[in-house]
C-alpha cells in the first residue's frame, strides 16, 4: 500500500485532543501573568498535579504562541503523620518536593514551573502576587485568606484572579465533608465578583493566625483531621472554577462561590454580585 493510498483511507488528519480543548478557551488569564499556587497540602497536592497536566496540554497545543509560568508557594514540609490524607511524593519542603515531581513529569515547552519555600506574609505578599496573576489559594486558615484577599482587592492590582478553596475538618461534631470555593475576579480595576471578605466575616476578621505567625506548638495544635475524599472534591471544584473562567459566556454570569458537601452529594453555585442571577 502506498503512502498516498493509506492517507486516502485514513481521511483528513484529526485535530489533536489538546487543540480541540484549546479552541473554545480564553487562556489570557493564564498567560498575562503567572499562575501562583499557595498551599500545597491536602487540597493543593491534588489541585496542582491536575492543573499541571492541563497546563502541559495547553502549552503543547499553543505550540510556542503562549507560555504558562507556574509558581508553587508553601513554607511547610511534608510529614509522615499527614500520609492518611495525601499521597506524599517525598519528605521536605512542599513547594520544592512538588516542583521536582512536576518538572520530572512535564518536560513541556512553554510550561515554566518554579517554587518558593515560604509562607505568604505581609513582608512577601507583594512580591509573590503581582498584577495579572491567577492565584490558586488552598490554605487552611482565614488569616492567610485575608492577607491574600487584601493584596488582590486593595486597589494596587487592576487585573487579578483569585480562586480560594477550603474545607472543614473532622472536629467538634463536624463530619469534615463540607467545603467551599470562592472566585474573585478583578478586571480593569473593577470587581467582577465579590472579594473573599465581603460576605464572610470570618475572613474579614480572622480569629486564627497564619502559619508564618505561629510557633511550632501553636502549629501542631491548629491542625485538625481532614478527609482525603473532601480534599479531592475541593481540588476538583477549584479546577472546575478555573475552567469556568477560561470559558467565558456573557449570558451566564460567573458565580462568586460554590458550596459542596460530599456526604449529602451536593454542589451548589452562589451569586452575590450585582451581575449574577437572583
């Protein structure tokens, strides 16, 4: 069989899966700045392994026309006692360990993965989060959420995306099956959706401390057991929120928040901003 005959039988060349996925997407929020991922524990580990697969495919489809810079941030280290709720790749600083794993797996032109082994603090937040960034926040305390939210909504940044996800622990009668994702978008110096603290007083005035402010004793006491299934569901919901941002529709306003409970098998979007449905 000649090559020409084989080509005739095969028909027109099929579009690659990566190109088919890329075609309906607006990837500008990924390429105008960096993707900054803060918190690489129970949720963040699932989240970043998944988005790295997605980003590598997009970079392949963009074929040099776009670059995704990914910064992993966490000042904590993977510990054996957390193995019940996460697939620990190695022991050491979370950002360094995860970056090493992803760099080994994804040698994709256009995907640039870097890491910073620090907690986000008042001293470094301006350096970590810059204009145009897409921030994925998977921390477990309101103080860090408040700090990151203030950086994004304080007026210094005109264009930024913040997707924040967190879940309950198994304590004080709670099942540990509930979580929520908040989506804050600021474009052209205007809030498109609500900042994290507008409808959440526990973020506006946090009763806890960020990890960078805690002593070793306080950090040990602050930890609560988490369900690996809830962490997985939260990472998935954050990925869903990111995809929703990449597929804009003017007639379908972006939700401000999603709440879910894996025990009740519920996942509900919520609109608080004026543009959302009533």
